């Protein structure tokens, strides 16, 4: 495996122990697919991002980027996008960045605020579609819940804003907190259905504010602490069902169930891509 510098940052942290760790390689031009997969497996985070080409465009700097989990390449990763944008801004200065990702162009604005670099990315065009009845029933069985545990006014759907995420909104916080699942069985269903992101489960705390658990079984990981692509998809979902005033801001709390508290801010326009905002900081070496 070719050696390179791997930066380690935590994105969307609500406190110093929170956020979602991401690996970032800013100089990955010489790495092949097998190299990137091996590095991501060695890093062990949910995703590692690899910058494999850089240049300048009318929007600012432009970079080609790919994302790998410890087991496979993924089309898009929101928290690794924020982490990479912050790393680039810290190296090159804040401003506009364009990422060419496997799902298309993603535009990012970086800025400094309160001594930290913040990044806002605009998702690709989202969509919200149905979940097949038999697939939904299988997913609910894997979580040990049934349809009566879900909000009737916020029905199960698949939402896309870079990755396909099934979205389940629970009616009761106790059920949301208490469900358990077998990671291997959930991963098998996700792979079968092409759900390359997470299984997004949520409960509404108040209008415009949700808490989520994003199931993402890869290696030792079972739940993702902060999922930018899922937050964008949830923004598209709540817009679809009128669960937020538009334009408006969706606040997503995540990571409490894995002791890594995170907050993701999603600006929801009347139509088009969702804007996800967060910061990222370097993870101290042991």
C-alpha cells in the first residue's frame, strides 16, 4: 500500500467529544482504487475522503474527490465533505470550493467564525420516493417495530440528496431510543437495496428540529454519529411533507446513542438542493 498523509478531523461536533471522525487525504493523485480502499480500512472511520485532482474554476478552487468506507467506495459523504473543505480552507484560505464527486458537482462555501472554519455544502438535486411494501416490512422486523410505531403523517420514504436513505419517523421517543438491531442483517438489506448511505430513523423534537439515529453497519461501526448526506435527505423529506416552513432551517441532532453528540444545520429552500453547514476540527493524536 502506498503511503500518504492522512488527516483526521471530526465534523459536526456539538461538544469536544462529539462529531463524526473522517479521514482526509489531500494528495491522493498517485493512489489507485486498492490503495484508497486499504487506507480507508486502516483508518477505520465511517469514511475517508481522497482528493485526486485540483485546479481553479470560476467558482474558486475545484477538486475531484472520492469517498471510501472501510469496506467499499461510497458515492457521497457529507461529513467527510465538510472535513475536507475545512482542511483545504485551513491550507489554502477560506472561500468557494467546488467538488467533483461521483454523484456530481457539490459547491461549498467556507468561512471563519469564532476562531473555527465552517463549511456549507449544497447537495445535488434531491428526490423523495416510495419504499416497496415488502422491503419496508423487512426493515421494520429487523428493528423490532411495526407500522403503528411510525408517524402516519410522516410516512416511510426513500430520500436522496447524494445517497439513498430510507427514512423512518417514529411517533414516540421511547421507541426511537429503544429499538435494537442486528448489524449484519441490516447491512445485508442495505446492500441488497443499494442504500449506500444510512438507514435514517428520526423523531421530531419540535417543529424544525429532529433527532436522528443513522444506522451504518461497517466493520466495528453500527450507527453513524453525524451524517451530512442523511441530513440533506431529511431536509428534502420534511419539505416534501410540509414538516417545515420553507425557506427555513432544519436542526438535526445526532450521535447521542453512540456518545458522540453532533448538530447539523440544514437550510431548506423552496426547491432545489439543501445546504448543510458544520465545522470540523483536528482530532488530537493519542
